[in-house]
C-alpha cells in the first residue's frame, strides 16, 4: 500500500461510495491521481496527511478533514501533532475556521478511540 492509500479500516462516507458506484471510471481516475501524488515526492504518509488537514481547513471541508485526522493518526501522528498542524491555520484562514477544525479533530479522535475500545 502506498503512503497515502487508505486501508480497509477507513470509513468512507456513503455519499462518496454512492458517487463511485455511479461513476466507477471517475473513482478509478481519482485513485490513480492520488497514487501518483503519493509517489511524487519524499514526504512520509504522516506528513502528507497533516498537510492535507491544513488544506481541508482552508477549504472548509469537514468530512475530508476528519478523514485526514484519522489517517494521520494511523500513520503515527500524535494528538499534539494533529493539534499543532491545525493551529497553523489560524493566522491564514482565521480563528473561526481554526476553532471549528479543533473541534472536528477532537471529535474524530474521540470517535476513533471509542471504536478501538469496542464502543460504537
């Protein structure tokens, strides 16, 4: 598996699944681009996911942000690294987006911890 690919534990939103089911060629193209980007440089998976978190904050993409928090954690990021990465957005995209992302990150990390402990 390449450094940015997902594993079977990733929870993909149903809307994404439905879109890919309807447009499988677009899904395949999306995966090919993702793989090519992963292979384009020397950054490790954890760093890539932390960067993608920042991109998601700037774009206001909550679902994608949560996905990259989950993936960053699986790639070895600590809660402190997640938090610092999202705090970097404050002077660029502003306080409200940063606070929202901080909330999303902790909700996702709490959810993932609950799933690891057998809770739903």
